[in-house]
C-alpha cells in the first residue's frame, strides 16, 4: 500500500497543489514522443499553462555539434538526484507546451510517484542562465520562465 493511501483525498489534493510549481521534476507519460514513453520533465511555469523542459540522458545528435545549442543543455548529476539512473541533461532549447494542467494532475493522482523531485537552487540558477542565453526563445517567454523558476510559484 502506498504511503499516500493513508491520507485523506483532501490532504492528497493539498499536497499535490503544493508540489505543482516551477522547479518540480515529473516523470510523465508522453504520447507525443516516438515511441510514446515516460519522460522526466522539469516544470518551468504553471500559469497560464504548464511549460516544461525535457530531461534527457544525453545531448541529442542534432545539438551535439552546434555549440550555442549544445550549451543550452544543463547537466544534472545522478549523485544529486536519486531518481536518475545516470547523469542527465535539461534541454533548455525547446519548451514543451503539450500538457494541460488536468492531464498532469490526473497522471500524478493515479501514480503519486510521478513527482520525482525538485531542481536544486543551483540548478535553477543554471537553467535560468541557459534560458537567458538562448537565442531561440523570445524575450517575453524568457522573462516569464526565469521569473517563475526564481519564485517557484507561477
């Protein structure tokens, strides 16, 4: 029996709402990847709609030989994040905006272990810097993401 099963549904909902914020790392089922699979994603902001970055085990070939795009991958270490099986990279090149809030919450309600962790303060600083350094992301989006990640609320 899961630990969460011992708490009332109100307590579970309250806990989920507290954790649904910028900086939380999820393992969500992504039906838009080929093949569809569970992926780690960093939640960057929640308002008005959730925006994520993928966390990948390696830098993709497309980015590997493009210095400015390769540099927008922030390494996170397995030693610092127990859910990782090896060192990985947050891909700060492409915001993922395909999930509706209710879809995320439904996945977590069904499987509370889909919330796997929180990005460290140092990680937030490094991701924020990568966002600011991006020549791909528009300024308005950059400002929104950096603000939300820094405040951990939006």
